[in-house]
């Protein structure tokens, strides 16, 4: 069973507490269901005077319909008795974060109070109302009859399981998000407004770096980092073929060449042993040592090793100790692609701080995501930071009409920064919840034959952007889960070296066997901080059943 706490609006509470109300049976059925499923029923403290008045009126009307004479005082006394008895079962919520303007709305001031009480509630909560206007204002508000009619699995788990539950996260922080948006709308600084600087400061504090620079996307973050190092034609940057194309794409956009390095089959991250071989092969111009990009002809210049761009795939940081050892020996920079690992830890250090420059994405589905595109670069190096600050705004010098270099229009919108600030506040708690969900999956799935669960090396903590398993029965499991309404995803069905965009590099099937094997066998299960233990158990049971089928 899972808890299903509900807040009753005034009318539903009156229906439940007064006799002979047409909607009374349904209100009582909804309450009974909550209590049966070990949830709690709540009233809003600020609505209690109105609730008592409406309850008294309902009792008087009911008595009159039955031909019973009941004085005003007697009806008031019965209303108080009924409410006191109900409060032995129900709890009372205060409307923290109460907005005075909302309370002055003449249409329905108690709606605003109820919503704000729900915003302050710790955990998931529904609001029961039979007023269509109220139901239309918020996804949490539902009619008692619809609440009772919801479909649940035989184990009492809500049958609708989103792959990423952004709606539930938004409900939790909606008041803060709305206030942040309202502040931006009032000051009107939509480009490089004060929220940008505030977010940059908090991102730097969170990751432990000196400089955080917000930008328009995770792709722009990678591009800014490469441009800060002057990457261009003839340069080679080592990266993974088992990732989204943006990682390699930015290398190509600057005229440089991505040199692919195969992955560790357990972490899905760059294999340092393969990295060392790839660098040695490039310096010797010998693809017999390790697969290399094809040269146009024998007269084409040999590529120069310039840097390494590891990808912290699915939220697990790469092996930076070994990578940095190699980078130092070869005099190469390290740019951390932390688009999926923001919030993860590597031996006490947070992702984003693990490279010479860390790059992250705030795409909505990331561990820390905005409501559009956004990204950031992070570094300890003031010189790199200054260059990226300039590059972010068209190579700006002392002012926007005096440019020091060719740059980009890569600014983050102020509204996106405003949205990220309340999300960053709850990120530590959400990362802990993601790890609980992952532990629940691993506990149940690691016992199964024909399936490999993710491995987090000792001393590391994953951000669990995805929970990805390896299996030769991927299609069977996907089909079985889909039949049960459980979404899945495949990241990534084709490694970059086999995609049309990189056909010109001349790589072939078999060059990177671990990446190719992962692409054939990878399957990602629903992962977000709001998955319940019951949902995880249900998903794991369906995976096990599919493997046996």
C-alpha cells in the first residue's frame, strides 16, 4: 500500500460531516479509501470558521427537510461536536507561504488557502473538491467520485508511472516557482537579470568551484569550454561514442576531430585503458594500436591531441583519478561532461568540479532541470572563466560594442535561472531519493539471471539521471512493461561512430565493441525522486516475469 493523503475543501468536508447530503456517500467513500490505504485526511486551519458555518447551515437544512425543529444554537452545537469527532481522525494544516493577495480574491478565497497548504505539505497530496472551477485550477484537485474511481494495481500502487515525474516536482515547489517568475515579470530584466548572478553563485557554492557561468544549453556549455581552450582544425579531442551526439558535435563544429574511446561495460563511462591506447595510437599515427579517425589522404596532417572530454553517463562520474594521470602525462586538458551527473559525487567532490572545466545541462529531464534549455560551465581557473564569460556574449570586451574575440549568443534566460533556484534548493533531497530508488531497483533486479544492473564504484555517488540495465531480452522486457503501462527508454540505440553524421571518420562496426554491445542491450527504467517503494517493486516484478516468459 502507499499513502494517499488528501485535503478536503469546505464543501466536501460538509458532505462528509452532515447527514442526508446528496454528495455525502461519495465523500465518505473517498475518506474511507484514504484511511484504508493508510493515508491521512486533512483540513485547512484557515477554513475551519467557514466550515463550521456551512456545516451548521447543512444540519439546519437537513433537520428541516425531515420535519425536525432545530434551533440555531442546537445546530451550532451539533456542528462543533461533529467536527471535534472528525478531528480525532483528520489532521489540520496551516497555509504556510500564504499570499495575502490570493486571500482577497472574491470568487473563492479558501481555494488559495487550500492550495498553499498543499504546497507546504511534505509529500504527495490530493485535494478533494466537487467545484469544477477549483478542479480546473490545479492538477492536484480532484472530485471525490474520480478519486474513488482511480485505477490502482492489485498491490495498491497507482498504475500510472511516469518515466520522469516533473509534474509532481512542480506541485511541490509551485508557490516558490510562481513567486520567482512574478519577480522577473515585475523587474523586467529578461536577459542577464539578477537571478542569473544569484544562480551562478549558488551553483559555485554547491559544486565547490570559484566560478560558475550560466549559458543557454548544455551544448553551449561544452562549446564554450572548447572555445576557451582554442580548439580548432587539426586538434583531436578524445571522447566516448556511447553518448548523445552533442558531446562530439561541438568538437566537430569547431573543425576539430572527435577521437572515440570505448567504454567500461560496468559504468558505461570512458575506459582509461582504452584512452591511453587511443592517445598512443594517435601520436604514432597507427590505427593498429587503437581505432583512429580516417585521414582524407596521406597528405592530410596528423591530428594533434588537445584534450579529453569524459562523459559522466547516466549520473556516474568517470574515473577522473586515472584520466587526470593520463592527461597530465600527455599535457591535455580535461572537460567534464556532467550533463547527466550534476548532484553526483566523486570521492567527496561534486560533479561539475572534476575537470579543468565542468559542463552541465539543465534540460528539463536532467537531475537539475529548468523548463526549457539551459546549462552552465564551472571552473577554478579565473582565466578560463573570464574567456567563457566573454564568449558567452558575442566575445564581449569592456562593453557589448567592443568585442575581444568571436563568440556566441549563449546567454541563459533570466526566467530559466529563476525556475532553477527553487529546484536547486531541493536537489540534495532529490539526489538522496534517487539513490533510494536505485537501491530498491538493484536489490530486486540483481538477483535475476540474464540481466546486469548498474555498478557505482566505491567512493562515488550517482545522480541517477537514468537507471539502465543490460539484457539480451530488451525487446521482450520493453513489450511486457508497455503492456502494463510502464514506460521505458533506450539510451542509446546506436553509438556515434556508426551514425551517418560521423561516417566520414571511417570508423566501422567492431571498432568499439563495448559501446556497440551496450547499444544493443541497454534499457532504462523509470527513474525520478518520487517513485515509491511499491512502484519500484511492481516494476521489478514485471521485469522478472518478462525474463521468465
